[in-house]
């Protein structure tokens, strides 16, 4: 009798068998019995795009439903409902599934979940740095545009995953996103507006997770617009390349106030393809700003690797601009190459900043600056810059460090500087006047800092390898302060280098080595280059 009742419950008033509400299958066109029970019997994508199908009844998309995407869907998709706490709606890519169009727009995007909540978009297989999926650009769900870019059929703004109106308690994971816009020419100076791979508006008191994905060939990997009291952003285990910016956090008005975020274990690299005449695109690893009343604070930025060729138009690998404060930067590796660098490779405007155990290696081009901290004039709110700066390797730039506007030095010591010239520069700025110091000794006296710091003048960047690991005999080995007292649990081990290696523990007592790596750490190596991508233009 129970079996009969269950069978009857799966029959609609029209006599057609329907799927249980928690599992629905969608394809480009209807297949088989057209009942949504499997990829062989899938609904057409129009079922997903029809608002009346997003309810809580049988055979509808509602809290607890998994929407399975099958095959290639060549249409923009729009969600019309939300999940609930403990019962999210999951949009899941089945094996080889993809959303693939010649070009998406930037109003709906390839997949629109804007204004919704408790949505999970899951490609299926982790595809972050160092994975076979990331190297081959296969093995998980794909969102791509096949004919948008330089010399292609379309040259337009587009968004892959559109959550610009917010998506509270949403998660985007295990995806390959790209290509979206293939920029291949210096003469391509398309004026972009709202654009990017994942475009998300923030939320207060909720969580937004973006992780274990590979994003390539797009203007930006992540554009994030915080809201007031925004404290739940988590961005981790992502690889991004051939993008103009890896992560952008836009505090552009008084309604954009980020108070906490976790950004870690990401590998952002090789942005030179976005070079163009006149440098209309300024390449960044992460760019966060607080302007016009906006503010960015409480960012925990660690274990990231920003490297590769940043071309001739970089702004910075790490660029915090305007009104920012109370953020942590540790265990990060920056080793970008470039043909010019008019701005610092790492620039941090703000106060109550903590920058410890990072490795920053420049390319010694032009008048490049490795590290700058101070007050940026585009902040709409005044502040006195302040910083803790310890256990960092800074090497390979014309100017190693620049203290703008005389920041308060909570601590500035146990650093190792190096370069491929014998007269590096250190700069102090006070009351609009800048003073240059060509040697460490003069700098130590002038700044009343760096009393335990060292300068390694060799051609090999203070005896570190180009990936940041320490060579035998490096002055950085065992020369750092033990910072366990800071109470940052993840700092008690060295870097993951963007999720590409397993970290090793730092000593519980005694001196630490300077920089992101332990003295005995082995090279992280460079993850395998992405395989060739064949794009068929229809």
C-alpha cells in the first residue's frame, strides 16, 4: 500500500509522472519524456526561466531543490526564487555541462541570481590552483562566451554570474569561468562598464563564498560591491589569469562599508594580455578602495600568490586605496614581472594595518617601488596612517620602501631588503617633503625603525629564489621575530603560495625566518600552464 501511495504521489493531475521537488534536470531543449527526472528526460531551459515554476509545490524549484544542468545550454539563465536556511537551491552542473553562448550581456548575464538568497552554484569538481581541472580547463562545469573579444563577432560588456543586486548566503564553487572577453590586441581599448566573471553585491550579517574555481580571460575575476556592515565575504582557492583584475572590492559610497572579509589561498597571475595603447586598463591582483564615504576594513588577506607577467600597465599586485583600516596581510608571495611600474607593487593606504611574513620581489624596472604605505588623498575621511611591518622580504625594486605621510609605526623591524643594485632607496615623506636614503644605515637612523633588519645586495634578490623560497645562506633564514604572540593561528605555518603547496609549521619558540617561506621550505613550483582551449565560433 505504501508503494502504491508513493507512486500515486508522483503522478500529476494530467496523469504525467513528475520528478520529486528536490531534483530537476534542465537542458537546452526538452529530451525524452520531458519530465525533468534525468538528463535523458530533461525540461528545456525555458522551464528554469519561467517564474511560475519557482514555487514550493511538487515539480517546482524551491528550497531544497537541486537543479541539474545537462549538456550545453546556449541561453542566459535567470533564477526566480530563493532557497532558505538549511535548504538552499543548488544549481549543479552535470558531467560536461556548460552554459556557453557567443556573448552574454551585462544586464542579465549568463546566469542571473541577483537579489536572491541561499543559492549554491556548483560546477561539480574542485578546480582551484594546482588541480588537474585548472590545468586542463576541463572536468567541471563551465560558463563561457565563445565570440566576445578582440576581433570577434561581439565586443561588449558581459557578466558570467550576475548577483549585482546581492545574493545573501550564496556560494559559487568548483567552476571554470571563461573565456568571457578575449583581449588580444594593444589597439583594443573597449570602454568597459559593469563587467566581470562574478559580479556580486554584498550583504550585512550573511555569508558569500566564492571558491575552488578557475577564472580566465575576463575583465575581472570578482567585482564585489559591499553594503553597510558587510562582514561575510569569503574568497579562497581560486585561480585567475588573463584578467585585468583578480579581485576588486569597491567602497565607492557611504553605503559601501566592508567590515570583514577572508581572502586567501588564491593564485592570481599573468595579466599582460590586457595591455593596450594608453593603458586604459590598470592591472591589479587585488584592488580595494574606500572613497566618497565608503570604507574597507577587516580584510584578512593571506596565503595568496600574485605573480607572472603583469605587462606594461600595472597599478599594483595589492592596492588598498582611500579609507581602509584594521586589515591583516601575511604569508603572501608577490613576484610579478612588468615592463614599467609607475605605482608601487604593493600600496596600502590605511591605519591599524598588520603586514608580516610576506615576500615581495620586483622586476627592477624604471622607477618602480616595492612597498608603499601612508594616506591616499582620495580618501573622503581623514586618518593618521599606522602599520605593523615585520618579517617581510622586500627586493628587486629601484625604491624598496616608501613611508608616505610619516605613518605611525606600531612596529617596523626584522625585515630583509635586497636588490640587484648596490644603492637601493628608502623614502620618508613628511609635510609634503620626501627624503631619500640610499643605504640601510641612513634609513634606520631616519625612520627610527628596522634596527634588526638586513640588506642582501646580491643579484639574486637577497638570496631568495624567484618564487620566493630561500636559498642556502640567505640572510632571511632565522632572522625574523617570533610572531606567535599575535595570535594569528594560520601565521604559525608558512605560506600555501596560493593553494599550490602544503605549508610547514614555524617554530613555536625561537626565531622565525623572514618572508612567506620557512628556511627549509621547498619551492612551490609553478602550476602547470593551462592547456590549449579550442573555441568554436558559431
